C-alpha cells in the first residue's frame, strides 16, 4: 500500500516517569502524591499533604537517585522500547503508518505536551498502550484518564482504543520466562556448589494499599498472580519453589502482601537461595536498580541468604516487543469491530483480555500532573 493512503496511527506509550535531575526529584514526588489515584483525599488536603510528603521525602529520594547517576533511566529505556516497537509495527504491511509517542504520568514528557505532538502529526487513530502489563487504577487507569484530559485541552479528537492490560501476553510471558530461567540456572549452580536446596523464585511486584484492591475492585493483585503462574508454567521446571510478594511499601496503611522484605528474611532463616524477579516492571528504574539490587541485596546479606540473584526486566527483549505488537493488533481489531473509546467515559470500552475486570474498577477523580 502506498504511503499516501496509509492511516496515521499513534501508539501512545504510558509509564510512570522519573526525575531527570536532582532538582526534579521534589516536583516529581509532588506530582505523584497529588494524584487522587495515589492519595484519594479531596483538595486542598491532598495538595497540602503532597507538598508535605514530597518535601520530606526529597532528600532521601535524591540519595536513592545518586546511586544511579542522579536521575531515572526510565525515559531513555522507554524510548528504546518505543523505537523498537515502531520499527516492528512499520515492518507490517497492514495499511498503517505508525509512530510511537511517550506520555509519562509524573514527569516529562507530560501528557499535555505529547497530546500536542500527536495532534501536530495528524494522527488518524490512537492506540493507548500502558507499559504496565497488569492493570491498576493507580497506574494505567490514572494515565488513561490524564491522557483524555490532555486531549480535551489541546483539541485532539481522533478515535482512540485503550489496551488496558496484557498480564498473560505470550510475548511478555516468553521473554520473562527466558530471562528468569537463565537467572534461576545461575542461582542453581551457586546453590549446588554450596550444597543447599534448589532456589526459590520470588516474583516481586510494586505493592499497593489493600484498600485499592478491596474498595476499588482493582484487579492488579489477581493479574500479578496470573502473570507469575503463566511464567512458571512456561518455564516448565518440575517442583519449582516460587512465591509472589510485594515491595516499596510507604506509609502506615495496610498493604497487600506478603512483603518482599519478609520473604527475604524467611529465605535467610531457611538457608534458601532466592531469585528475585521484578514481574510488574518492564524497564529498569530506582525500584529495581536501587531497591532490589542495593537495599534488598544488603538485606539478603544481613539475613544470611546464601544466594541472591536478581533478574533484569524485559526492557526491549525482542519477544516482549513482539508481544506488544500483538497487543496493538488486538486493540486495533477491537477498535475496528466495536468502535473507539468514549472520551467522556474513562473506564469503559477498552480492549481487555482479562474478562473486562479493569473496566469496572473505580477510578478516583483526576488532578492533572504539574498543577
């Protein structure tokens, strides 16, 4: 098909974002905590609390980012994913000219700027693709809602369809299983040398307050479990010892569990080798490079865990990129068959492979980032 007749399709990749300098740490944290999907208090209370938390946490957070060059690598790694996905999509002779755009939720590039770029390019259609395989109102839900606000602000009205989640997507599962199996074999060799039992795999995901699951009907925890089970099945290791756990807890609220810290301590008490897998993250950032590698690595040493092996995230693994291509295609089929998402209804009409559990999760009211 000739270039002149190809539809322009914008693939909008959503991710959390991260500070690009030490000076950006505090405003990044403020944007995070000022999101009602994170702290569901009405304003002005949420605004004031976000100011207080971000000011208090900024010095600690800067120390964390000092370990990885003073900034988050998330944008650069996401750009690599976007470039790889764009190349893969444009290799398909399916009538589309694809361009991948990045919209971060809590730091640059913000949705407002990216929406303006999509409009200037003249996109005929948009596929919204969160880089969160498992849906949560705190991540994908918040990003989609913010995107629709930004579209209204800049006058972008081309048809959209959202890929809300892909927890058991074959490409994602295969890429994960391949990388985890290699990490498991490294840990197994060390465990064998030490004369101890086979390793345990810990699928560690970012935690959320328990109320997010129970009060919002958020499917995040169940989808984490589905991803982990699918990866274990793909690895096909007989008698594999594995568990799901959750990291990054902050504040006094009850969070979903068990915690990754408790599982590390349990492994130490049992003289058990462990392989830690960041199953909810698809790029490296502070929660993997600092929390898992440094902080939990030190905890494992303190608790006398005999072997601590951390598996990298899938990043731009070819099988993962191919998985994203299939997600785009399935979402496009949904757009063609059932029509676009309603710009005024944030939680209906999405393409969802998980029985539309994401569509019924309650999304708190929105406050734009940077305000």
